C-alpha cells in the first residue's frame, strides 16, 4: 500500500521573497499587489522536494492556484512551446479563471497558457495548441477529447494538477480522469488538491499517486473562521415565502441561492422577480452565452441574487458574495460545506444561511453530529419585525439624505405648494404610503410555523415512547419471553421471485412495524409462511389489499393458525381485541374470495363485449 505522509510543523517564513521563486514570477506578484502568501501557499512553497507527488487539502478560495503554479513554473523553460503542465478542473468557469491566473503570473516569462473547455468550438483551441502552450488547463471531458483526436500531445507533460479532485469525481468524471492519466508519461509528478477526501478520491490517489506527501489545512467538520452559519425554520409548504422574509431581514448585497433541481432554480428566480427582487438563474442547461451574461450581471452587481444548482455553481469565484442561502436539506455534509464555501473567500467574512422545515431540521442536526460547526438556530423572521426594520432603513435614508442640489428648486416650490393645500402630517403620511406600496412587505408565517413545530414535538414524543417500548420488547426477548405469533400462508414463493428479504420489507413497510414484530419466514416454491407477532397481526386485516399489491396474496386453501397468540406484557392489544380480530379473519378471507370471483367475472364480461363488438364489425364489413 502506498504511504501517505502528513505534515504538522508550523512555518515562520513570511513574504514571497523568502521562497525559491524565480524573479520573473516575483515581479508579477509585486505588480499584482500580493505581499503575503496564504497558509496553503506557505505550506507548499516551503517543501524541500517539489518533484514528489502531493495531496493538499484546503478550503475553497484559499489561494490554491498560486500554491501549485509557483512551484511548477520554477523549472519551465521560457522558450518551450510544448505542453509541460496539465491542470484539470471540474468546470468551465474554474478552468478559465485558472488560465487567467497563469497568464498574468507568466506575463514576464514568455510562456503561454491555453484553456480547453466544452461548450466552445474546437478549432480555436486546436489553433492555440498548434501555436504552442506550456500550460494547458482543461475540463476532463474536453481534454480527453483533444487527446483522442491527437490535437493535444502529452509526450512532454511532466506535471499534472487535479484541482478540486473531489468535485470532479462527484460530477462523474472518473472515467475521463483515468483515461487522461493513463495516456500521460509514467515519469511525472501528480498533485491533487481537494477540499474533502471521500473514498473515491482516496482510491484514485492510491492508483495514480506514488507515495504522496500530504498537506492538510482542514479537518472534517471544521468551522470556517470567516463564515457564520445560521439556520432558519420555515413552514414546509411555505419555503419560498420564508425565503422572501429572510431576504428582507438579512438584506444581502450579493447572494448565491442554492436549489436542488433546475426546475426549482427557474421557479424561484421567476417568483423573486415577481416579488420585486433583481434575481437571475444559473443551471446546467443554459448555453455558454447565457451563462456568461448572467455571471457578468452578478459580478457587476446589477443582479445581486443568483439562484443556482450545485453543479452550475461549482468553480464559481465571485468576489463580494456576502451570503449563501441553501433552500432545503443538503444531500450530505460535503454538499453543505462546498455550498458555504462560495462566501467568506480571500479573508472576507461571509454568512451561510439554510432554510429548513422543522422535520428537516431534525435530520440536519443528525448530519451535524460528526462535525464541529456552530450553527445559530432561529425561526423565520416575523412580518412585524421586518416592517419595523424597513421603516428604520427608510427613515435613515430620508433623514440622512444629501441636501437638494441647486438645480432641484422645482421640487422645493412643488413641496411648498402642496403644504399650502394640505395638512403637512397627512401629506407626509400619503407620501410614505405611496413609497411603501412599491416595496415587498413579506409574509406572516409565524402561526403556521408554530403549528408545524408543535406537530413535530408531538411526533418526537411518540417516537421516544416507541423507543422505550422497543427496548422493553428487546429485554423481554433476550430473557426468552418472546410472545408467540400467528402463522399466515401466502401464495407465491421462490418461483415468483420472492425471497425472505423482500417479504420482510413488504410486511414492515405496509404494516408500519419493525422487523422484530415479524417472526419466522419460511419460503417454499409456491408458498410463503410468515409468523406475525400480535402488533403486526393486529394491523394485517386493514392492509390485506396493500400486501396483495406487493405480491403477498393470502392462500386460503391451506391456512396455518396452529401457533397460539399470546400477547406479551409489552403489547398494548387487549385479549378481547385479538379475539375479535381472529373472528374477522374468516370474514376477511371470505371477502377476498368474493372479490376475486367478481374480478374474474368482470374480466370475462369485458372480453365477451369486445368479442361481440368485433363480430358485429366483421359482419357489417
């Protein structure tokens, strides 16, 4: 097994000049105004051996691009026109951003870079490759396409960077990555940069990296020091209205709003526009021109709210994102962390908000158990508080507004004329009412949320009570006190594709019982015998038709009821109720037989009617 070495020592070196960086690169850095390397840049630059394979775990927006470009460019010949460095990125935006970083960094070295991304024409990329480029930055799909066409010569590539490796694998690029890495020279250095290290990333590293050195600046579930996390509880069916209230309360200057699907993105962005917000949509089915247009509007501030899917927003690096808002429960902790990483970048503070229903909040707390994140919990902002806040803002803007310019005397004379014709107090009140009518006021969600929280609390108490009952059952059974059940016989069996697992799942899900309420299951070729304990048996007759739809049809030709029902101490079913159910069993069986006979008769009548119609049609012809 290949060895992963960890680095734990702290560096006291500061300033780019302290590291072995060639003068042309240092001058480019000075012109850009960078004085102090970021922590990830320090860790990489102070390595003794740049030729070894490397794995770096660092947060998004931590300065990873310079961290790998500076060491890799140290020994590149400025006159070279063949690809020496290959950088693979998950998205077009990140690829083009990396190419721009490489362009300004190498502006004094006469080294060119080219980006290979999908969604754009091949010929301009092929011409750039023929003209010569020492640095190639590409997405996995388009890069492999150029390799297969023979337009990208990989024979001289000595350095490979997998940037955001976890994201590339998460987006399904494993086959493309393996195809690219298999086509490269065996003698090369491979650097993997990834915020997280799931099993799939570890497997890729074990296969293609040789005894890599490990640098980790994050720990699983670690709190990002520049990001504050807050969860708002909103009613399940009023999530959009909750979003409106949160936007009015938080007043983000520039915000990314994450939804699960493309349709969610389109719907939320359109509704926000109808509410008076300046919002745009970003999803995977947009053309490159549409993507570029909306991203430009988002970056220049003309569209301060951008609603996006996870995939569409990956690789985005937009300065000044003050808020990330996540609608609904994220798939897992990694998704939550990656979304939040769109804010709090490059030393700036950011706020990550998540909107959850009371039910989702319970599940989300379960996801957070293994992390160290501190999250503030709050109910959706009340409409009265929102109006009070809006009033304070309006008053502040009005009272602190700049004096009217000299060329605005018409407004002063207009105001004087109005004051002569109307009472000042009522005139101002009408003016405020007119201004306020154009703004979004929010929604009253407090009472609905309180009802939902109350239902959730009652449900939680029921679950706790059920858990206690389950523990009591387990204790009784461990002491040999398991109650006897009733054995039921069903049609089917192994010949029809049934097995013990399918039968158990069908019974537990249909009767809403745990597997401990089902006893022995014996499979035959044409039948299944199932032992139901009292609780499961008490629910059986109400759900016979549902079980039949799942393939468990009662076999009334040979029933086995030899097992005695003995309700245990833990069972809430009275003996009288059980005996009543036993008497119902015969009635239910007879009813089911009657149902089968009627169904067959209706089917025969249907076939007969079709035959008569066809015969009449044939004679008429």
